[in-house]
C-alpha cells in the first residue's frame, strides 16, 4: 500500500488562470521593488545615500514626477527635506503642508487623485495655490515613532496613482521607517 501512486488531474484552462497571471505579474513587480528596497536598506549604511536610492526607486516604481523624503529633526517636531528625486527638476518642491500634517496627525498614508478637489484638503492653501493633482504621502514609522514622511506627486494628470501604488509606497515607507530608526540607534551607539 505504501507504493501506491495517486494521480490528480488539474484543468488549467479558462479565464481564471489568465486573470491570475495578470494580477500575479503586478504582485511580482511590487515584490521585486520591495526586495530592492530591502537590499538597499541591508547594504547601505549611509543615511543620505540610502534615502536617495529609495526615493529614486519609489518614484520610478509608481511613475511619480517628484518624490520627497522629509525626516523629523531629532528632539523636535520639525521636518526637513533629506532626499528627493524628480523626473524633471523643479525650482522648489511642490508639496502640501496640509497633506503632510494630515499624514503625521493620523499616522496613516494618504492617496488623493486630485488634491485640489479633495474635501480633506479644501482648507489647505498649499494645495490650492500649487494646483496639486495626484499625491501619495506615507509616514515613515519605526518602533511606533514617526520619523518622517515620503511624499510622491504627479502633476501631469488626475488619478495618476492607484490604490495598489499606495500599498506599495506604504510597504516601502514601513521598511524605510524601521531602517531610519535602526541607523539612528547605531549612530547613537557609536557616539557612546
């Protein structure tokens, strides 16, 4: 009885497999990007270089026009621009303080297809003055502490980002937040 062979026939024809392949390809791309971020974090010990590489990778992954990484100044509530990537260099960063403040306040990523029409930001002067379109902003959290935000925008069109892009950027933000916390802890340890 131990030598008995069991054969199972699987029918792999039909549209279900085609749908799976399409979704699988998207998931596979996202997984490769998350892997690349992990590789950057695992090999790059210089904070500035790490953030530059991550901002570039994130921007290219979701076809953003601009990516900015703001970090909290140690012991303060202020955030400063630490890394950026721009498809076409801008004179000044096109960011909304209102969107960033919301992300920090609620510790939750934001996706807006047209920031100028989004009720959440209707009172934000920066959104209206800059006529911001598609924006993703996610907190960089490490050990339950907000270390900064990653802010991506596309001014070309409304709806440039999808919910899948928000999920990918959130995954990148989580990895980056933990990496920042670890690098800061290592630097503090070295000074002692």
